[in-house]
């Protein structure tokens, strides 16, 4: 776990204070960008601070991301590390419920799904 500045956590967010660290929403440590092609979603996730890259690699796993998107029918997640950019690209299959032209949902492009990822919680060390 990487240390996190106390200012990264606000009282209005769900923060669990544990013995060794804090559980915080991912958006406190990283930002994301979404793109789509057919029924496949690409989520690029980048740490604000390159020192948090190892934490992201440890905790934002293919298994956790697949579980996060399971309710949308996601069938597979592949993670491509980008260490030079302190980020990763997550490719999620079958998550757009048919894609732009076939889905009946309001976000057929998947642009807002980066916010679902950024709501995932991660464990950080106290400072």
C-alpha cells in the first residue's frame, strides 16, 4: 500500500478507517477515460501521483473489475499496464449490452462507465 495525503479524503465520502490504513474511492488517487468499439469498453486509468501506480496495479485487478461490471454482462477483462504513464488500459468485453447501435440503455457509448470504475474502493496507508 502507498501512503495517501489526508487531504485526498473528504468527510462526505465513504471512508473506512482500519487499523493499518484507509479504504477510499479510487477517484481520490486516479482519473479515467473511456472509449468503446462495438460491445467492448476501454477504460484508461491513470494515477494522479506516479507513486500510487504500484497500489493501482495491486488492487485494480482484472478479477475486481470483472466483478464490478458483472451486472452489465461483462464476460472478460484484460489489463494492459502502462508504467511509463503510471496507468493501465482495461479492455472489458460484452459490457455495453450490444453496443451503441444495439443497446437500449442510455449510455450505449459507455462514456460514463469510467465513473463506475472510479467508485471502486482501494486500501491506502495512513500518513
